[in-house]
């Protein structure tokens, strides 16, 4: 039976014809979602603003099986060690030995050596310790190749 058949009037609305307004629960949910979205986007924007890309050198400047240390003046003089363990594979590390902070000095085979300190060695591909006394891997940086140039991304 329909409402008309009974002859009575109610405030009921036909299914699918609910008012378009928000309930209190839906309103607070919408506010929470909006706040979360704004918060997440501001975090992403901050992270993007906090990292910056700097040109380090040309790919031809790094020999296969070798590496060099570069000073990035535009980034406050930070030093970056760039290696090329295999043809076309480039890696970037902090050139300070994790044992005592001494500047790494040489690449021999697949190892970055700390000859001036206690002789620690690190892998040229991963930065992991291959010989102590160091126990912590080298800090890695994101390195990209663009138009035969190498760029390092640093966090401010």
C-alpha cells in the first residue's frame, strides 16, 4: 500500500530522496578528510622544498671502476663521492669514513678505502662496510643522470 491509499500524511520521504544536507557525523568526517588531505599535501610540499638537486659533474668525469670527490659549493660546500662500479652505474656517498670521520682517500677494485685512518673499506656500489673497524655503511645520496650529467639530490 502507498501513503495515498491510506489517506494519511506522514513526513516520510520516498527512498532515494533523502535531504542533501550533511548529518553531524558526515560533517565531521568531511572535515577530518579535508584536514588530512591538507596535512598530507603540506608535508609533501615541505619534503619537496627541503630537497634540492645539484649538478655534480659529467658522466665522462667518472671512470668505470673509479670515483672522485666533488665539492658542491651551491649546497654550502658539502662533499660528495661519486663512483661508477659498472659501466653506466653511478653511486654517490658521503666521503667521510663512518669510523672516525676521516675523508676517504682511494678506490681499489670494488672498495672505497680509508687509508689515512684505520684502513676501513666500503663497497663502491652499496656503501656497505667490507672491512672494519668501521661498522656503519656510508651515507648514500640519490644520484640521477640527465643529458650525460650527474645530479645529486640533497635534503636541506
